[in-house]
């Protein structure tokens, strides 16, 4: 959408906003810098980076309140579970809303007047139209230009290719539990330092986040980044099929996912206003607007 706007295919936007969880891959940060220099700056479009902390550091800091990641849990009775997913709201939606309020001239705790709003573009293509949702506050109105244009993911890839951007990486936390095996292999095989980072994090959260441990709320079971519920450096990530996965499972009740999701991860993952799981249904600052 940024490129389409910068090249005049779509109207020129006032700003582009990138919500940084503090734990993206190096490839994503490098790509963002390239977009700023080659696409946004020549078109006069400011790219604003907003943050609400560093999700990795916060999870391991006993003095920091942590918004839960969707970790895979193996309970004491052998049954599987998952922790609540709060990270999208805390590290993406909340800082975006804060920035939007400031751009409108009504930072918290000011109340945004009725009828004052931004038009916010969300990059959902036609293959994912079911993910297109309205914002949950009146001062933001979502629009989905790719759907309006009738563009699929393949159309987006073709257009990016014409701009020399065919290698656009997926934006997500380096250690996101929603990764599929292909993403875990890519990290392992192409970035040893980042692989060591996620393996170390996986081991560190085995009993839950540091804040919960410090307050005596340790998990009774064990937490893992990979859906196999084994340590990441031991997880079956090398082209395992759903049938092979089922044969590998020794834990009662462990789900056997479809091959596509197992390999590519959760499609409707953690994008703001298009994320998997429970909806964000209120202003993160507690204000009706």
C-alpha cells in the first residue's frame, strides 16, 4: 500500500505507521529502512515507528508487567493448552492508537471529539477478505484498499516484483509461536545468531514469563514456542507432514494440525485489526470515543 500510494496508484497518504515489538528479524528492519529511503522519502511520506516496549526483554524482566504471548502449554496431566494472546493489543494496537491520537491533536487523556477521525488503511487482500474488520474506536475508520482494487496476494507479489521488492519479508516477532516449520527452518538455516536467540528464549519461558514467576504464579505445566511442545532446538521442523506429526505425538489430546498450517504457520496471525483470537473491543486507554 505504501508503494501504491507513493507511486500515485492510490491517493497519497499522510503517514505510514510501523508498530515495532522490538523483536523483529534483522531482515524486516533492513527492509523497512529500504522502504523509507527508496519509496517513502522520495514521495514525501513520513514513516513513523511506534513502540510500547520490547516484547522479548519484557517477558524476561521480573519487574515488568508482561502482555502474554500465545505460548503452547503442556499441562501436568499431559494435556495441551495455550496461554492468552495479549501481545498484539499491547505491542501493536496500543502504540498505533497513541500515535493516531497525537496526530489528531488529542493525546491521552483528552477525549477525541465526535466526528474527528483518521482513515486508516489495512493491507488485507482479496484472499483474506474475512480478516477485514472495522476499528474498535470511532476516531479510526478502517479501509482496505487492496480489496477495493480487487488485488490478491499474487497481485501484490507481482507488483512488488516490478519494484525490485519481491523479497519482502513477513513482519512478525522473531520468536512468534504462530510460526510454521518453514519459518523456524528459515531462521535456523539462514541466521545462526537469531536461531540461538529464539532457542534461548524458548528455554527461558519454560515456566512462564519472569514477572509471573517472581510473583509466585509459575505455570504448573511447561511453556514452549513450538506447537510440538518440546524444546525448540529439538522440535520436528524439517518438512513434517500432518500424518507424520500424528505419529510423532505421544501426548494425550495433542492436536494434529493440517499440513499447510504446520508448514506455513497460522495465516491469520497477529496483524493489528486482523489478528487471530479474541477481539480488542475497547479503547486501550479506557476512553469511549
